[in-house]
C-alpha cells in the first residue's frame, strides 16, 4: 500500500496565500483529490482531478501536481477556511484508496 | 438532491459484530462506486472499503477478512458488516459516493457519519 504525507499544520494571515502539499509515490500515477473538514463535520470535497472545483467551492481554492507531489493552494485565505485538509488518491494497485495524514490550517 | 444517511453505530464489546447501513437517495447505489471511510477520535481519515458498480470489492489491510461491504439494490442501501471488532476499530464511519476514473478518483458526497465504539 501507499502512503501520502502532509505537513501537520500551517498558518496563514487573513487574505494571504497558503499552499498545502501531499507527497506519495502513487501521485506519479494518480491525481489527488482534496477534502476540507471542520470540527464535528463530514469532509467536503474541494478539489479533484487536474484542478476541478465542485459547484459551490470558491475559486480561491486551486490544485496542482508535479511528480510525486500534489498541492492545494488557497489564494486570499478567509477565516472560514480554517479547517483540516486531507488529500486522497488511489494506491499503486489502483483499487485501494489512501488518505494523506492531514494538515491543520490556521487563519491568523 | 443526493443524500447519504448512515445508521447502525453503537457500543460493542471486543470480538463482537455490528452492521452499518447507509441509505442513499437522489441516485442509484448500484450504478456507482460506494466507499466506507473511518476516522478514529482525534485522528485522520482512513479508507476502509469500496464496492464497484460491477460488484467487485476491496478492503484496507487493517479490516480485510473481518469486514464485508455489500449493497441491497432494492433498498438503495450500502452496508458494512463488521466482525471480530477490536478497540482500534473505534471510529466515526462515513459512507461516501466515489467517482473512479483512469487517472484517479474522488468522493463527492458523504454521509454525516455513525460512531462505532469498541469497548468492554
């Protein structure tokens, strides 16, 4: 099985830009999807595929990928963006899912 | 409107069994990939299992041989049968609709979760 590694925590000043990274071998073959989770709530999909946002997700959220690293960027972070963020991908077999270790984003 | 509603969680002793249900509305379970994802208290998300539209099933190594994913097409409901439960299975269990494609996958709808506590 594969592992996806994320920084445990990052902070960003209100209105500034923050990038969250996700590293893993499976990302050389599969795009990551990204999820936002606030305390006591179910995860919410924010980015999938090459750089696609579901309906209702603000355009300040964007995704990118290079080699074994996927990134989620929040451009102009808002107070409501404070949450845990998880990446997800398939493992090398293509049939098992794997989540990243999660990044807690604090908006200062 | 797409909705997923889990039920069946609760307190169970180590070694016991529990069956979780996920009732879907707004789409057809059997035409989609459906997954279970869990989250232990204060921990991150962990993928548990998937059932493909064609019926193939896959499991995380941590639950393989103990958990069984299935669906009832007539009830449009997804299930997770959990046997030989351990303390480390304690978590909130989410069902989610998954879209799979050649270059990845994503979970677009999630249920609200149901808490499973394994303790004596």
